């Protein structure tokens, strides 16, 4: 049950969990804290101000510098590079190194570069060779230099096809569903219509539109405690993720005849906007900053509490 240290490895820390393996030519400094059942492979350096969770794998050629925090079940691929100083100078040291956080369940592909102070969210996937310059949302898949979101891990794809008249609405994750909205077209053009109090699952208290979003950027990334919403893409297209804390579904909204209903306590993310995209949003309540859940970790805590 005790941690194992290879005869050619060096472990100066006394805070190493049971079943953890530290292999040849790895060096763990005295202040480091490493959880249970971790695998610290050959040629890994772990500095003092480093926290490693449980069941973490750190492959060969990785240096965990002061300020790095790895959650539980994190995978760090070979030759991943962390940095902890945005403006490094020889023999000049900051008063405090920035914290770089890799949250529970995230994976970093071989050769990825993680800049100082970045947070990689829960269950995110960073592709091999990606250069991460900004925070990575929970469950996001990012690739490239600089890293950009290309998808979401574990998101089931759903076609944005609302049920025909008279049929049940298409059900999605966590009570979300696709609504059929009326569109009329003739030689004069097209018209999309929504009758308030009839076509939506609630009486709207607010409407806003999102547009001119660079395709590289992500919007949403929050949940509402009480507010319900219906999203309608009036022009262009946008990919939407709905997440109930257990499952995720991705749907592409690309025409005004389909609305995406998001009940309260649904984590929503919109990304991959086309340049001409205009996203209309009907909300059941006026704006209230206290109604927002801003981090995925807080969302999971509140979701589990409601189902306890």
C-alpha cells in the first residue's frame, strides 16, 4: 500500500499517497503533495509548490513547476510543458508564481503547452501540441496554436429538427427540447413568428440578441437557477451544448423555424458561430445577476444537492 519509488528515482516529499509509483530519474521536491494511486513516470520533475490529486498520470518529460495544481484523474501526456512566469528573467523571481489549474478528469495531449495562470476545466481534452493561452471550459475539446474549441467531450449529437405539427416535441438532455416555430416564405421573403403566451413554454419577460461573435469565441458557459430560455438562430448558425450535469447534447441551430428550450438548471454553451449568426433569446425572467451559476463546479454542486 505504501508509495513505490524506483531505486533511480528521488522522492524528498513525505506527502505522497498510497499506491503511487515514482519511476526512474523522476525527482519530487520536499514541498510537493501527491495523492493516491498516481503514476509519475521517468524523467518527471515535481517542484515544491505543486499539488497532484488522486489517480493522476504524469508521463515522461514533464516538469510540474511551482503553482501547478492537478485535480483527480488527470492525464498529462509526454513532454507537456507548463509555465509559471509570464515575464521570465534570469535570476529575477516573482513574489508569487501564478497558479495553473487542471481540473478533475482533464487530459493534456503530448507536447501541449499550458501558459501560466490558465485553468483547464473539468473533463476537458487538450489536443497534442496545442498551445493553451486562455482558460479551457469544462468538457471542451481544444486543438491548435492558439488552442481553439472544436467540440465537447461526451456530447451526443442531435439534429436540429423539430417535430412536425401534432407530434411530440423532440426531447434532449435534462428536459431541454426542440420547439417548432412558424416560418412563412414566399416571393417577398420570409417571416418567422412567435406568439407570446402560446408558442413558448413560458411567458417571456425579456428578449435579447447575440451577434457579431467571432467564431473562435464561446458564449454562454453558465446556468440559471430559475430562469428558462428559448434560443432561436435568426440568421447563420451556432452550435449549442445543453448539459444537465450528467449528460450533454449538442445541437446546431441554423434556421428560425426551430427553437431550443433550456429549462432552469441547465448548463448552456454556445460556440462555433458563423460570421453572420444572429441568436435570439427569450427569457422567462428579467435580468438578475444572482440567478447565474458561473462555474461548472458550482453547477454540479447545486445540481447534486437538488437531487439528494
